[in-house]
C-alpha cells in the first residue's frame, strides 16, 4: 500500500497562491446603491473548488485496486444476492474504510485533517488580503442582496457548497472514514467554510452578512449530504455551464467588458448572463431495471439574461462620467431541459482519466437544449 503523497500540500499552496491574482481582478459596479455586491461571487467560489476537485480526484486515483471488489468476481455470488457492478453496494464495499488497516486510516486522516487546516486557512488569508483589504472594517451587519442578478448569485452559492461538500467528503472517504460519516463531514465543513467567508463580508463596510447567501450554502450542502446518506450516491447532481455573450450593440459590449472583464475566463466567472446552473438526474439510478445507459442524465437548468447591473440596467459610463439608462432591455429568467452525461458512471482504469472525470462531474456536458423564457419555447442546437 502506497502512503499518501505528502507533497500534495505544497501543490495546494501553489494553487491557492495563484488564485489571488484572479481575485484581485474581481470588480463590482453598482451606481444605484451605496453598498457593493459580489458581482463575481462565482469567481471566488470557483477558485475554492479547483483545489477541492483536484485533490480528492488525485487521492482516489491512488486507491490500491488489488483490494477492490471487481465485476468479474461477482458472478460467483448466488443470483439473489449478487451485487451489480457500479451499484452503490459495490462502491460501499470498495471504500477504503473496509480494507485499510487502523494504522493506515490514522495516517491518512491526520494527513487530510492537516491538509484541510492548511488549505482552508491559507485560502481565508488570501481572500482577506485580496478581497477585503481595501475596504474599512466594521462591526457585524447584514446586507440584503436577495433581489440582485435574478438570484443567479444565490444559485452559484448552492453550486459551490454542493461541490465543495462532495469533494471534501471524497477526501475523507480516501482517508478511511465511513462513507456516511464522510458525507456529513464534507457537507458540514463546506457550510462552515462558506460561513467564515460570509463573516468576513459581515465585517466589511463594502458588503455584509447575507441571509440569502447562507440559505443557499446550507441548501447546497444539504443536497449532497441527503443523497449520500439516503441513497449512498448522487442521483441528482448540481452542475454549471457557461457560454460567452456577445452583443450587436457596442454600448452593451463595452458595459460587459467593464463589468465582467474581457477574457473568456473572466466572463465565465463573472457574467451571470452566460451562466446556467443545472439539476442533473441520473435516469438509471431511478430506473435500475431498465436498459438506459448508466451514464445518461436528464438536466433541468436555470439561467437569466439581460442583466447589466445588480438590480437595474442603469450605470455611469467610466469614460464620460455620464449616466447610461438601458431599462429598455428586459431582464428575464430562463428555464432549460437537456440531456447530460454522468461522468462518474464512465468506467476506466486510468488514474488520469478518473481524475478528469471527477472534476468534470461539476459541469454540464454541452448538448442540445430546450429553453422556456418570456412565455416562448426555443431550441438550441448546442448549449454550453
């Protein structure tokens, strides 16, 4: 049995430090209000998740496959007791909790515990030094931003909490913690971590404690924990997708550049007009006796468009200093229906591919989609 790769802690620190530059570029422009809002909340949360996706995926790839129950050995079981390959029962048996020695568990759990302390602590320091340092500190105060961005930022909080909990739980499973206990640890630690960030908001003059953010964080974690404890698998995944928006109106393109950035990565992290969040359900999990491919999902998506400010399409032109009023542009919600891919259901023996699939499970696979918005149906040949 190979010991846990301790050198990963330095890689984590390198990743965290590299994120500070992207955080420095996050901006918010809200001339219609005295306080600011996190126009790139997804940027902040996405940076957190990169670490949590990469690490557990790599750790799981180090599993000693000689200890696993493989499908070829299942045929020896009686028909009425045989477990289907890929089922939650097999995943449970293959958990390190069942085959690691107590000493191996102890070493891995100390390693993961230390890594979480270092990772969480370092990222909080980075956020404090890059996001909050330019604004005065205040006493605890609340901040009602529930009406902004047609709640796209709130769904982003839920996505971050769900996937951070999923990734954190995977670390603890690798460390030999019982799967259900690991799910609780992952979900609670995800919520606690995001609560610490919310507390930093609560003591910043620019922002404040948002009960809407907290509700979204708790719901995202609850979506992960409830499924893992109840079904021992994620039958419904919370995913993200993005497509860059371009406009024929030069004023809107300039506003988008000023507010959301010019690069593709900046737009992906900041522009809510191009983001879609999906609840992606695995069909085979709900119809186990069917011939539906185990990787096939069906997804319901939520998005919004026509937004060039937190509440209203009114802003001050940075070059001329003159007000711009584009309330003629309708802000509206979008609902989508599309097929999807459950990457975790794709079988592979490659450690590198497993790592990639673990990361991709947080993102919606591009497919055709059906959109309902403004009382009309639209068909998209491909939806990113």
